């Protein structure tokens, strides 16, 4: 790790990240986009689809995503970074589960504070794994099966809306999300209800998922993170990963021979992979580059310091209450507007289309509207876009 920081401007940092996140040159398909992002944020399932669609050359049709999730299972849905749901490449499971395993003690402390001792946690996880051996089950399915067997103490930990003890079982590599009730993949209709499957029985035979050793896993994740979200600080990586300060600083120490210090607009404390230093120095925007990003996009979740791409006075409009992250329009990597849409039509008399309302945060120009409309149409999956006047 060099001692003299590499001096760059904010524009170079944003241009580097745009390219590495396939927002300048698209990925070959949705899986490749998920690999580059180290997963798509899937707290809202449809938002994950749009995150991948924004970055893939051919777009990502709903059916193609279902194929990767439920047929060839090259994508897996489970709690990952920041303990939030992600669509992850199955190939990344050893690394991600190795990192998640480091958070087991934090879960156990939370359970204990709430009156659930480690012995009961172990009993509950064992019982969950046994039930899931016969196929997918929802939280309520598990509760109906296990509460009569274990006692009423188990009920809140099975039905907990934030995952309860299921989150620890996931972090330990025992389960993931399977087809939801109402998914096209199951041929069912009605409301989507999350269902869980045994990870060892869900993945195709021969798929490695044994967790890496924790320290090695953090180093591997940091290496991948800096390649796509760099230049970044330890605080940025901590925000992205959800890890505590100790493993984060250990990870930067373990990569000391592979990373270079960076000062962005004169501010030190950032790092990039040494192999990427030249690409970072040469990074440049295409003139007037515009793109549309959906809810919870990783572009907005990768850094603690958001001022590089968002004016601080506009944060409340983007980072909303209850953890909601608005869909945005980027101009050369900076947030210049947020948007919302509703799907209109689709009956016998009309074709469906998106009706989109833009809320500018900076001045938008009339000449930019065609490019913004094209970017939104990409997210719509090819549906026409009616862009209401901002």
C-alpha cells in the first residue's frame, strides 16, 4: 500500500464506478450484472429485477430472472450484506456465507437480550432444518408445524417479520428463499408469501456453498467491493457490508499489499486496488451521460459518504423513512432527480405503459428528456413511457 495518496477528482471516481457497475457499458446478461454488483438488493423483489435490467445488454425479462432463480438456480435469494435480502450469484455463496457467519454472535446477543437463550436457538434451527427437508415452507407453515412440537416460546421467532431466527439459520448456510407463494414458477396465483428451502437441497448438485473462513471471506469481499465501488474508505465498506469495525479494518490490513491510497478532491482516506489505479486515473465521463436507476439501487447503498453523488440538502428525498431508497436519475453519476411510476392500461382496449413523474433536484434540460425516457423504457422492459412534465 503506497503512502502517497493518488490524487483524483470526484468526476474520475464516479466515472470509474459507473463503468465497473455496467452503467456505461452493459453486462452480457443479468447474472453477469449480479456478479459485478456482488448481488442485487431484493428487499422489494421487483426492484432487484430492475437493478439488473439497468445493467444488462439485453435487459432482463421477468422470465429470465425466474429461470436463473428457480430453474438453473445460478442466482440465490437470501439475506446477505447488511442483513438485507439480495439476489446473489450462487458462485459467491462461500464468500458471502463466510462473511455472514461472523455476525452469528451479534444475532445470539440479540436473541439473548430478548429472552431466547442459545440452547433454544439451536433447538429451533435444528427443527427448522428438519421440516425444510420435505420442501418449501413459509414462516406460518413452520410455525404451524413447530409450535405444537416445541411450545409457544417458538412462535414469535418463527413468525417474526424481520426474519427472527431464520436470519441466523440463513447466515449459517442452512436455508435460503425458494419460490414464493404466487410465483409464476410454481403455477400458483394470489399474494406472494416468502417460502424457505434447505440450501443443501436447493442448489444444483456439486454447487460449492461451504462458507470460507471468516477472515479470508472478508478480504475476498473487500477485494470485489473495491473493484466495483472503489475508491472507498473503511467506513464505506462497513456501510456496504454491515460488518463491525474490527473485521473491516482487519480486511484493509490483509489487503495492504494490494491497495493504493486515494485522495478524492483533496480528501484522503480512500482506497482502490493497485491494479485499478491506472483505470481510475484515466476514468472519464461520456458527454451528458444519463441513466435511470430503480428503488434500492446499489449505486446509492455502497458508500457512507453520499455527498460525492448527492447534494446533502437532497438526502431526505432519496434516503427516506423506514429505509426506503428512491429511484433516481443520474447525470454523469450524480443524482439530479427522483421519479415514480405507475403501470397504466393493459386491458383488452389498450397496451400497458409506464406513466412516470419526475421530481428534479437540479435543473433538467428539455434536450435531456429523450435520453431519460429511453433509460426509463429500458427499466420498463420495453413498455412505452409517458414522461410527465417535471
